[in-house]
C-alpha cells in the first residue's frame, strides 16, 4: 500500500514539476508559412558566419538567418532533396543525402554517390560518413571510399559515431561497437541490438537503442554500466546546459534527463508547444539558444530565459490580458471578456464570477487590506469578492468512546456587484485605488468617486464625487495612482494632471504643453513618472515646483507609445509598449544609461502589452499582461554576457561577376591586397552579421579609404563603380540590437593604372610631344616672322594713308570756313566799311594762324585757344546781333603742354553762333570750358540759342554746316571711340528749349 501511495505521489509530483517547468519552455516554431521549403527537418548545423543550415526530406537544403530562408534543391545541383545529415569542416558544407554526398564548395555543389548517409563527422583532417552500409571517407573533397572495419559492420547501418579520447564508438543496426582507430581491425561488439544514438559526457558514454532505452556506460569499467529504460524510440542524444541529456524520440518529443542523478527533469512534447512528437535533433547555437528539428512540424527555437508564458493553451480563459494584480498568495488577471483567473502555487484557477460579469471586459483589479478582490468593468460596474469565515464544529470519538469536539474555521467567497441596477451611480470603471479602507474609483467619463464599503449593510457609501465643478478639467481619465503622501493623482486623455488631497482637487493643467494622452502614472519615492501615448516617458519631482522632463539618455526606448510602467526590486524601470517591453537602467539623475529590449525573439511571446496590466509579486517577479497572454519575469542576479557581433564579408563581385576564389575568404586578410586590372573599376561587397535572436535589428556602416563612416543602415551590400586607379581599403562594421559594434572588417584592393597613365609611358609620350611642339613652334615662329614683316609694311602704308586722310579733312574744313568769312565781309562792304576793315584785320590774323596750324597734326591747347579767340572775335564783328562769350580752362590743365588736333573745336563754336545764338531773340551767350581726367581731355560748348535740333529742322538741303559737324565728329570718334561726342538740347521746366550743350572728349596728350 505504501509503495502504491509513494508511486502515486511521485507520479503526481513529477507531473506537477513537469507542468511548472514546461511553462518556462518558450518555443517559437518555423515552418512552411515562414518560408521553410519542407516541414520534415532531419538535421541542422550552424556555420562560422552564424547561418543555420537545415536538411529536409524532399525540400532540399535551406539556410536561415533568423528572419528569412534561402533554399537549394536538385535543380541547383544538389544530389538529392532528401537530406539526412549535415556537417561543416574547413569551409566546406557536407550534405548527406539519400543518394550519397554533396559538397558545397565555392557556392557550387560537388556530388559523389554512396549509400544513404546518416551522419557526417571529421577526425584528423579526414571526413567520415556513417551510411546505411558501413563507413565511408571523403577523398580530396572529390569522391568517397568505403572504410572496411568488420564484415558485420560493413553491411550494417551505421546510425551514429562518437569519437572519444581513446576510442571510437559506433551505434549500428547490429549492435554497439568500439574500436581504437579506423585504421586497424581491433574492433569489438559491446552490446547487441539496434542502437540509434550516442553521446559522451566526461567518462560516460550514453548509447540509446531504438526500442530498449539508453545504456549509461562508464568507460572506466563496463561492469558499472546500467540502463535507463525510458524513453523509447530514440532518434538522437545531445548534452545541453552542461548537465542535461536531451533525448529526442519519434513519438514522445524530447525528454530531458539530469546527468548527475539520471532522473527525468521535464519533457517537451505536443502538450507544451511542439506541433508533432517526432523530434530528429537538438543543437545549440553560438548565442546559447537551442534549436529543435522535427519531422512534420518544422523546427523550433527554444528560449531558456527568465520569462514564463501563460496563454489559453496553458490554462488561461483567453489570450488577451486586460488587468493584472498581485496579492500575497496569487496573481489575479482578467482574460478578454472571459472573466477572472487566479494563478498560485497549485496552478491556474478559473474564478466563478456572477453571470453579469461573465462576458465583460474587466480593466482593473485591486485588493483591500483583507485580501479581498475588487474589479472594475466596462459597463457592468464593480465586482467585490468578499471572503467570509465561520466556525464549524468537528466531532471525533476516541477508542474509549470519549467524544472530542474541535472548532474548524471554514472560509467562503461571496460576490457582490455594484452598478446602476443596485444603486451605484456608474457602470464604466477605469481604475480603482484603495487608501486604508477608502475606495477611490476612477470612471471613464464621470470623474472620481470617494467611497467606503459597509460590511454591515453590504453596500457602498459614496463619500464625495469629484468632477468639473471640483476642478477636474478633463473627465476622460486614463489612470490614477497614490503617492507616498497618500495623495491621489489622476491623468487624463487630453494631457491634464492633478491630485486630490484632503478632498481638495489641485489641477496642474496640461503639464506637457501638448495634447498627448497621459496613460500611465508611476511613483518611485518622491519622483513621478508619466507614460504617454506617442511622446515617451516623462518624470518630475513632486515638490511645489513641478518641472517635467522627458526621459532620455545614451539609449532610446524602443517605442514612444507607453502602455505600462513599473519598477522591479533591482531598481530597473520596465516600460511596456506595442513592441514588447523595455528594461531600463536609470542613473541617479534620471537619465537612461541602458535599455534591454524584450520582444518575441527574446522569449516575450505576449508581443504587445496591454494598458497598465502589470504588477510585481511578493517574490519580486513581474507579471505582464499582453494581447497574446500573461508573462512572468523572474529577475536574475547574474547578468548575461554580451556577445560581440561577428561580421563577415560573404562575397565580392568585380564587374558584376563573383570572385569564385573567395571561398573561405582568403582575401579578407587585411595584409593582402586584391589586384585588379584597369578595366575592373566596378566592385561590390556583400557582408553579413547573422543574429538569430534579432535578425531585423542588425545595422551596418562602411567607409572607403580615409573617408568618414556612412550612416547606420540595414543594407548589407555596397556597390562602387567607375573607380579611379590606385589603392583602396574598404572597411565595414556592424551593430546588433544591443548597440554593440563588431570589430571592423577591412578589404584592400588595388586597381592597376592603364598603360597611358604609367610613368614611363607618360615620360615617353611627353618627350615625343615636346619634340613635335618644338618643331611646330620653330616653323610657326619662322612663318610668323614673315607674316609680321608683311603686316608691318602693310600697316606702315595704311598709317601714311590715314595721315594724308586726316590732313585732307582739315584742308576740307578750312575752305569752308574761309568761304563763310568772306561772305560776311562782302555783306559789310557797302553798309559798314569801318567794321569791314576791323573784320579784315582780325580775319587776316585768324587766317595766318589757321594756315600755320593746318600743317601740324597737333598743336598746344594754348594755340588752339588763341585761334578760337580770334575766330569768335571775327564772328562778333560779323554778327547781326551782339553776343558775349567766355572760355574757361580748369586750373589743373597746363595749356602750353596739352596737345590737341587743330581746328577741332571751331566747327562746334561756329554752329553754336550761326545756327543757335544768331537765330534766337534773346541776347546771345556762349560758354566754352575745358577740363580733364587722368586719360581724357573734355571740352564743353554751351549756348542759349534756339537748339540744335530745331535749327537742323530749319536748314536747307544746301547747308554745309552739318557736313563740318559730321567730319569733326568722325575725327573725334576716330581718336576716342564711338560715343565720344554728346549733343543735347537744354530745356526749361516748362519744356521750352533753353539752348544746346555739346560735350566731347579726346585722349589726353602732352608734349613731354
């Protein structure tokens, strides 16, 4: 009887232990819907880069980087799509298939036929194959050759081989065998039977049969061996976590056995996460995660961390968890619209609630000082679970018939519902806080209630209501919380913050100066933390002067949409969002020093957290409600080692063609340089950091030579085209989800300069060009000298012609002037003989000066002024009306040194007198002035006549004055350029003509 009872108790304890432990199993599956080509995965191996290689039954070979798959099959050169074994050695991927061996070298498959390969392993630089017909070895990565060991073994199925220090163990269809080397014939059979798997740990060899269990063989003495009878139908063995034997079976999942005690620890099967019970293999990756290959269910990632996940499959009523509350003995939570669930040391309990609450969302749960539960709902009011105790008498009779009476306390729970049907004013309850025995109840849109429960009347007494009139500016409340001074703080949808103290509301207004919702409040001592929707986390000290600052620092939160806030017992701030949950390390000055993010890839399977559904229990465990279940986090005092990401240059293309010689990447050595020809100016780099935990959070940056690094991006290829010749060094670096950077990886290459840019070629070409240029220059100079001689003679002739032409122009002007004067003298001969004599004398002097000056190219300005004075005097004597004149010369002009062409001013003066002043009615005035600049001599002639343009309209076609003006203008423009002569009429304010102004300039010339 005792043995039966003990057996039952042990069985029950084992079941409970397995149940509890199984809830720590965080399994994430990958199958066809994720891109896996076939769901039967028979082997897995991880390469040096970090890729996970998968061999399937019918789908060929597949490579997994944590997010996506790339597959190869018979169409790509694989020997068979049915793969049973994988192995990597010396950069070569060996693939054991149904039809033999495929070797992936330089991105190509080399095949060698053999019996079906079950296992591949290497020793002493030799690769061996365990096949269904004996052992084979690989020769030069080209062919395979049978290894003859024993007539029985050569025809047996070699299921597994293990190399120990002094022996080789073979699990075969004909028994368990042992030998010291494949090179001798000293081989012995240890056990008969169909052995399927082997593993070694310290001095023990574990040899599993398919149907009879597992032998534990002590290599120090076979007499100490014993048999573990279960599990059966074993496919593979592996040692994990240093002291665990993982046994993979084809009908009951995985059994984990403690190596020290050889007792079962727990199981992984279809009851706790696996889709099928047929497991082929278990391996550990470089990041210490376990991967489980199954036949029919794809493969799984097994998280061994601090998270423990609960969902509908593990006992909850539903997956979405709206509210979480930790009491002394249990964790209470609400599941979707399915009611309440409590979790304690005995398991998961579905709580019976009133029918009214069975299909409603419960958004808040709390407990009072008696441990009784209060829950608020959407539209159904409050639920109060009152614990009632009463005494019960127990009668017992002794052997002498004496009756003994004992008192036994019996407790039961009674549900009370408070809503509008029972007299409670509100049905929509947002949050509940209890201070001492006072209930503070936040509603969705009707403010806050202060109430007390009366155990005598079983009712709630409303003590006070706080709404708009009590200074709560926004009734759309999102959260309430109690600070260390027992003040009740509230936050609203429109960003308002305030608190209630002594029944007085203090409203602090929109403290963030924004319309962002404040959805969560958290106090830590005298510090208040605010979680917002879209604006992150803010904090302030709750003194008289609230100054809110955004929580920021060296690292950023993974999301600015804050759903949950809580501190754990180690001082970390936990922040829940739609992307998972962040564990935040804060400094004493409230800045972020580090952020540890947990999402689905980290074992946090709830994914998106639910608003304020978080609490901490008496043991310091965090309980986090999410849309896909409830997660428990058990804090650990030991920090996990941070792994530096490994970066690899996986491929290089030159002119868009891959370099096949880069298998094994010999050129990635920083001390070697790839030589490229002048036409190879395009190069592409492909690089990769494989992070199976966070594949989508790996970033890269690069640089070429000494240029600055590029910005961080997720692009892991880089193309360069049109590169100039010379030395180059390409450097790339990666960064993982924790912000840890890899060691930079560099690749050097050199583009050879073309022939025409080589120094010797350039010197030769330049020398030839110089010689050619010298010859051409000599011929050119010789020809130029001849042309210059001819041009000189031509210009000299032209100059003589120009001088003759200028003299001709002057001679052309003089007769015209003489003709005009003689006509005037003739007119005075009869009427004014005395005046005629004076005029003749003045004209004789003028004529002598004119004849004398006409032989010269230039005369002094002084001579020109004298001639001009004589001419004007002659005109005064001949004029029909008197006029006055003035000649002004700037004091800076040395008239005896400045040279001017003769008879240059006279035509303009004559025109001013004859066609301007004499035709006007007012007394005539003539003004002539000379001034100079550094380069030019200016002359300005002003008169108050009828205007030059009016005079030109009155001239007859036979008037010769215009000819003189044109000739003079041509002379001046030939000396000073076009526009050197400016003629304009001067007008009064009323628009009438006041006179004429003529201004011209000639180059300033002196006789020194």
